[in-house]
């Protein structure tokens, strides 16, 4: 996997704030976003599709206990981004 995978600015922001497992609410708070639908459409779904984040419970995507973490690709991208 190449660390130069192109990601949107929104997904790049999401990668930058992730430092552990986080719930959707926690991620929205870290990003300062209030609109759930906007977050899902522009941040969460594209990041999942690109493979830069993973669900902790992929067999239960709608679980209230669902959390998200950086995949290996996400970690690689984060480590290559300028500070």
C-alpha cells in the first residue's frame, strides 16, 4: 500500500485527530462538527471506503458501542503527513 494515497481534505482532518479508538460522537467533537449526516457523508464513509479507518465491530456497523480506529494504511498516511 502506498502512503501517498489521495484522500480528501476532510478525511485527512479525520486521520489527524485519530489517536486511539473513538466513537462517532468523540470524532465529531474532536473535529468541531455538529451535523451527524455531514460527518457521515464527508468524513466517515469516505475514510471507511478508502480503508484508512476501520470499525472495531465490523459485523455490527450500527452498534451503539461501535468505535473507529486507524487502519495500517491510515497510520502510514498519518506518519508521512507533515506536522
